[in-house]
């Protein structure tokens, strides 16, 4: 037990250092955590004490996996149903093409240019098909686009894109047995009942120091994750769907959601991203730099060439089109999750994993920098009309059973 406390304290020290660096550099903290993990992992490997770092420790693996599940749930809970209703055609078309274009393009690049086997190529297509909600949402908040119909459309498209990624990961690599149908049946039933049961628990137990709602939600997420893994699927799939189902509930109970986010971002997800970074082999990455470049250019090029003509149907301004396309080309959270899934299940080698994660990280940084530097549609920020007024509603709704500040 002493060793475990010592081990976790080291990883939390790395998480703290990453947070401080991210604060001053004003970049995504997840991006910094992965980079710090890569550096620490490289130093540990060179010094011959990689095992001391505890990357393969079962407790650390569990905590890191829990972070991925909860982060996925929170990403789904950020969805605004009103946005999807009012811009359903745009977000559906852009989101679907945003997934299909890089999935097909990168899978073909990996198979016929890099010479990877079919399974590894499909995994590469999935990992590089993502759009980073973490990066896009942060950019929307920093620029103020989150209150505009333009920004809400981008966020909605990101959700549809990532749904395609998560579903593809489960459908392609999950074995179809009776367990699959048991998993799907129970998951559908739970998701159908989840909003009703959550409102019931809110009316009777909200605001109590026992944090009953948080315990309830953690129970649901971990139970569904266990069921998904038992069936051979991916744990993040039911978590993402649960978040989407509870999105409107989360908007009203924002304090509860904020507390859950604090637990996730403050403790669990740093362990996930740091650990993912330590699994990257820098020698393999440096030795295969051209391969990394091919994967990165394949992702960005397939995204942009696939999306720009489609986005042109909905946006007439040139800057808006390019800004939209470049932000949809970013990737981070789900790309890393997919790559790590491939490494854990021996679908890709550590060298291939390193190349995929490096391409994912590069896609989180470079398109964002270009978009903000060259194509920022500042004219949209002059007036910021919101699609709905639900965000302006006072917390509490009917005044019963909802969180209070303080």
C-alpha cells in the first residue's frame, strides 16, 4: 500500500506540473499531459527504470481507464439538443463526412502506403477520424464562438463525428456473439430509463452531502463499462451515449456536472493522458518520422478535402469555411483512446501506436494554430445571438431538488 501511495503521488506531481505548463502556454491540458508523459517515459526508458514508473501497474491502469470513461461521459453531456434540432442537417452531414472521409482515407494510406495489415489499418482509420471536442470546445470558449450559431454548429458536428468514431471502434473490433445482444439490450433499457431515474433521484436527494446522485451516476457508468468489456466492446461507448441522453439534465443541474468534472479532470484524466504518453516510443517515432508525416497529412488532407465542399453548402464566407474545416481536423481524446485500445488488444504494435498518437497530437495543435492565425471569422463575434435561451435560465427550473451554489 505504501508503494501505491508513493506511485500515485509521482503521477499527480506530473499532473500538477502539466496543469501549470498548460496554464501559461494557454493550450489544452490534455495535450500537455500526453507530451509530459512522452518525455518522462523516454527519460525512464533511457535510464533503465521504466518499470519503476509503474505504467503497467493494474491500479494505475484502472484509474486511467476510469478517467477515459468519465471524460467520455462528460463530452456527451456537453451536447445541446436544441442545437441538433435547429441545425440537424448541417451537423449530421458535416459530422458524418467528417468521420467517413478520414476513416476511409487514413485506412487506405496505412494499408497501401505504409503496408500495415488490415486490422491495424482499420484501427488507424478510426483513431485518425476523430475531432477533438476538448480542443474545439476550449477554442469556442476562448474566442466567444460558443455563444454563436456558427460555434454551436461546429460543436454539434464534432459530436456526430465522434459518435461515428466510438461506434466504429465497437462494431469493427467487438466480436458479435450472444454477449453483444445482451449488452445492447441492457444498454438500451438503461439509457431509456436514465433520464427518468435521474430526475427522481434529483427531486429526493439533490443537495445532500452524501452525493447520492454522483454515486448513482458512477454506478451506472461503471456497470455499463463492465458489461461492454464483458461483451468484447469498448467501455467508452455506453458512457458517451449516457452523456448524450443526460445532456439536457446536465444543463439544468450544472453544479452537479461541474463537481463531476472536477473529480474527472482533477484526478482521473491526468492519469489517463500521462500514461498514454509514457507508452509512446520516442525512438520509434524519430526513426519513423516520415511515416508519422504521412499519417498526419493523410488525416488533415482527407478531413479538409472531404469537408470543405460540404461546409460550403452551409457557410458562404471563405474564412468561415476554412475555420470550420480546420477545427474539424483536430483530434485528441478519442483518437488517443482508440490508439491505446489498439495497443492494449495487440491490434497495433508499440511503434504503430507511437506514430498514431504523434499524428493525433499534431492534429490537435497545427490545424488549430492555422485556423486562429489565418482564418478567424472575427466578423461573427460582433453580435453573438444564441440558438436558445436555455443556458440563460436560472438554475433550479421548478425550484425543487436542484443544486445550489455554495
